[in-house]
C-alpha cells in the first residue's frame, strides 16, 4: 500500500516541480524590464512603423503589406524572445553560478530547460497576440479564423528551433558578451532573411543568400499561412529547421559537457 502511494505521489511531485520552475522563471523575466519591454515592444513598434505607417495601402505580392509583415514581424518577435531568453539568460546564469547551484539540488535538470521553453513560448504568444491586435484594428488585416489560428500556431512552434540555438549560444558565450553576440547574430539575420522588408525588395545577391538562413525558412512557413510565401515547399523548410534544431542541440550538449568537465573534472 505504501509503495503504491509513493508511486502515485512521485509523478505529482515532479509535475509540481516543473510547474513551479516554469512559474518562477516567467515571473523573474516579467520583473526584468531589460528583457520584457524590448522583447515585446520592439516587434510591435517596427510593425507600426513599417507595416501600418509606411506599408498602408501597399501590396506585397497577393496580400497587402500589413498582412505580409504580420507574418514576418511575428517571426522576428518570436526569434527575439527565444534567443534572448535562452542565449542571454543561460549565459548570465552560468556566469553567476546559478546553474551550478541548480545542479546541486534534487531538481531534475530537465525542469530548468522546460521552464525556459515555457517562458519563451509565453513571450512569443504575447508578441504574436499584440501584432494580431494591431493588424486587425489598424492594418485592415482580414483573414479567416482558421488562418489566424494556423499563423499563430506556426509562429509559436517556430520558437523551438531558436530556443535550441539560443541554448547553444548560452553555453558558448560569456555572461558579459552574450547580449552583444546575440544582437550581432539576431539583427543581421533578421534583415538578410527578409523579416524587416520583403525578401523580394532586397538586392539580388542577398535574395540568393536568404535561403541559407534559418529565419528565412521560418518566415516562409509563416507567410505560407497567409498565402504569400515565395520560398521552397513547406516540407523543405520544415526539414531545414529540424536539422538546424538538431545541430543546435548537439552544440549545446558539447557546451554542457564542457561545463561539466570544468566543474567536476
């Protein structure tokens, strides 16, 4: 009888540990204006400027510019939430010794990473809903309900490859250099992938370069939901992002083992 009770209580305890870790990870970042405000506001401000002010009345292929940029700035915002939440967050916590302290506790290591994923997905959802509100209210973005839902689902799911990439960066960047390194990767990749302006408006050399970049494939999957993709078939982009995720996780594992070796010899 006691054995049965222990077996039932153990999953409940693990569930509570995972839930509490996710809760406090989210609360921590909500109380950090340096992360929360730029992560949410930058994509919204860029969308207002380029999608609503300068893009009003203009077309981007088969859809109007506010609809097109809703997908690409959604991609931009989700990538930012993932890279800064994982890349900068993990690097700083490594430098502070917080991760070493976590490993010394009975908490399962997976709870730490699950909480980070939950945080990135939550902030991604906030950004996506904010963009949807702006597009619907001020950008004349009119789509069937199923399109809104499918676009949101693709954008939120697309956070996962960049969480993996951010985790790899977090293990190879120092706590002081991480914000600069993430910005040096994030902003140029976003521009070169056509997230700020349609990829068709980029110089021909950059148009040929774009398909080699992960954000490009993410954005094309999002654009496909609104009927504006000009990229490869969806399965090619999905395969590309799956390989990118696997490579990022492999690099993160190398970094994790390197840290373990330094700590425990």
